[in-house]
C-alpha cells in the first residue's frame, strides 16, 4: 500500500510503501472472517511456546558451534518485532481505528485496498497527523522484520565459511566476535534496506535485486563450503593414516555436513513460503479473485508473522538431537497422574472402611446402653 505525503515539512514530498493490502477492514470483526482473527491469535500463542522451546533446546543441546546457535537464536527471536508491529497495526487493519490524515473524503472511514503502484494519482494522499504515527511505525517494523528473514541464509553461510577457514581449531576457541560481527553487519544492512524500501527511495527493480542478492551470495558460499567439507571427509576416509587434517578438523567437517542438512530443510521451507507469497501477491496485484482479498491479505500477513516459527520447526525436525529433546515428558506426567489417582482411590477406600467401622462401633455402644436400662 503506497501513501503519499505532500509538503511534509523540510522533506517536501514523502512516499511510504506499507507492507499490507487492506486496512480499515471491519469485515474482520464479523462472521466468518472473525475466525481468521481467532486462528491468528491461536498461532501467536503457539509461536510464543515454540520459540521458547527452541531457545531451551539451543541452550541445552550443543549440536552446533556457539556462533551458529547465537545467530540462529537472534534471527528467530526477532519475531517479537513482528508481534509488536501487528499489535500496533491491528486496530487500523480491522477498522477499529481509522487513519485521520487521509485527504480524500472518499477514503475516510472506508475499506482501503491497494497493493503497489508507481503512479502518483493511484497513491493514497495523506497529511501529517499525530495519531497516525503508531500505524506508520508498525509498518516500518513489519518491513524490517520481513527483510531480516531474507538474510538468514547469507548469515549462516558466512559463519560456516569462518568455520571452514579455522577448520583445525574452530571448536577449541570461542571466537564469539564472529557471531557479533555477522549479527551487527546484517542488522545494519537490514535497517538501511528497510528504510530505503519503506520510504521508496529506489525503484521496484532495485528492491528485488537487494532481496535476491544476499540469497544468491549465500547459496554460492554454501556450495563452496560444502565442496571443501566433502574434500576433507574424502581425504580422511581414503588416506586416514596419511591425512594432514587433525581430529578437530575432521570433527568440524562432520558438523558442517549436519549443518548443510539442516540448511537444506530450511531452504525447502523457504522456497515453499516464497512461492506461496509470490502467487498470492500476483493474485492481489492482478485483482483476479476480489472476493477473496481478505483471505489473500491474511496469507501475506501470516507469512510475515509466522515465518520464524516455520523455520524453527524445520530446524527442530531436521536435527536428530533436537527431535529427541522433550520440553514436557508427557509419558512421565501421565504416569504420575495415574499413580496419584490410584493413591486417591486407596485413600478413599480406607476412609470409607474407617467410617463403616466407627458407625458399627457407635451402633453397638448405643445398643449396649439401651440394654442396660432394661
């Protein structure tokens, strides 16, 4: 959705590219579309639980190097930025609050639908209003968190390159500065790109290039590191007695192989999410099925909101040691409940026996007392 601010102080004309298709949609508060909100809330609860589970597993099980684990946890927990953005924008999306700065009277208190346009007359004209700051702040947070997900592959591949470069002693030494450097550079890059995208400072084609470039570079780096690890593994297996690689190097090569399996699962999930997002965006842009615009918009927002959860699930089930970890041991809990129920039943049985004995003793006592008066 493109908003156009004319004569906004010293900035003159400002264009904002908000990552949403529909706002002020009061249909979301009515049946059956209200079910989408219920499903979304349920997914939020599940996402919070699952991200905490992932954090617990990452701390408890050290399958990968500390640097890779730190990068992974940082990107996954960036979901909370999306959560804050959705909380701020929800009143505007459902029409509970309306934008106060709309200059066109036909766009006041009505459902606004727009995807992307380069034409000035198709943009939504706006004037500055303090109450609208919350809405536009949420848009920037959504843009930043969404673009951050596009650099995960590059960040992981760079960390694996460092692991290959320091193959002989990467496990022995911490080198935590590698994780901090990767996170800092990626965060700065994502912030700059989000700022440029949000205020539409570059053409749409350049935006696509900025999104694809990190992933293309990440793919090439991963192929290079995988090739190098295969060479190390083959050299050790064929010439074990004459290999120049130390035990630590061979261990690191094995870890990289496990990491590549994990990344393969992440890539498959990412490609599926990307395909669904592109197809939905095309349907909205071409206005092919206007009756399902609310549903399509929900899919787009859901992809931006729950991609970290999907990536976390794919990582969790692609690593065998992660799959074996149980946050809640339901079997033992059920067994304890069964034992406690058995104890309660025994206590109740003992109590009933004692009550019956007391009743009989009391009855015998009064019978003897009555006979003594005869």
